């Protein structure tokens, strides 16, 4: 079987490649986004997602400085890190895993589309293993949910490593979610996993059910499946 060697392009290299493909850099601001920003500034920069900073982010627009980190944070405090405003109605992270006809695996994740994020926020999407992860000999996984929490657990890497040890995609995705909710019981999110045989599964938490779409040789068209959440 012919296998491809993959190269990950980031930063300037990615921009250069996109330019070669014909994409032009453009200003994505619109009248609507400028107006949203103005209103947000007038409301004392609310909502904002700063935590453990001074001055109080609920009262002031900053600039902020880190508060000394509390040494023994309990589960309740950790759980409060999770942004409770995230839900299936107000954001969408799109994760995708593809196994091609030669058996090569690729994965990718969009950002979540939330507005008013902290400048420079990274989140899970661009972190290999957090947003998505693939291993050509095993399969791939992609995650969705609160990226500030997920980037601490590498749930996609977790799911792929579970599959490597013989777990089914459903068990692997479930175990990845369990490792998060042990510390963040209010976590809202999901993990989707696919192995190189094309078996797939998902697990989720904090919502009732999680829909995912699949297109394979077994299905003539895209099929939407749904899993009940933990
Ligand atoms: N899961 C995407 C994000 O939080 O940015």
C-alpha cells in the first residue's frame, strides 16, 4: 500500500502556501463585527473570559496581570474554569477525520466561532492531540467543546492511543471524555474517533446527545448518527 509522508505547515509557511494556492489575505471585519466590538467595550468589556487576574475582569477592561495561582485548587474551583456559556446553540467547532482509499489518515478542526475571545487565545484546535490527532497505523480522532479545558487533556491523542491499544472507537472516545470530567464535571464537549478499518464512534458530556456525520463506502450518502451523552 502506498503511504504518503505528511508535512504540517504553520505560521508564515502556511501563509506562503495559502498564497501560492491563490488565497488572498483579507480584512474579515464587517460593520456588524465593528458594532459588536463597540457595544462590548461600552459594557465594560463584558462578556470576557479572563480568570485569575487583577483588576477584576467583571468590573474592568484591563490591562490585566495574573493573580498568584492558588496552590491547592479543588474540583469545584477547577470546574468554574469551564466557560458555562458555551452550548450547542452558540458555537460550532467542526472536526473532521478522513481515511482515504490508500489508508492514509488526515484530521482537522476549526475554531469554535465564539466572539470576544482573549487576544492571543490558543484553545485546542491548533494543538495536535487536543483538537484532532491521527496515526496512519491506527486511525484518528477530533474533539469539540471548551478548548481551554480540552487543551489540558489532549483528548484526541488519548482516543487514538486507546485505539492503538485495541479499544474500539466508541470506548476510546468515552475514555477520553471520562479523563476530562474527572476534573471538570461541568465540561461540555465531545470526541469522535475513527479507526483505519472505518469503524467509528463518539462520546460526549454536558449535552443530551451528540450528532456526527459519516460518509463511507457502506453509506451511499452522508448519514447523520447520534450518540447519547454521559
Ligand atoms: N473547541 C474550540 C475552541 O474552544 O476554540
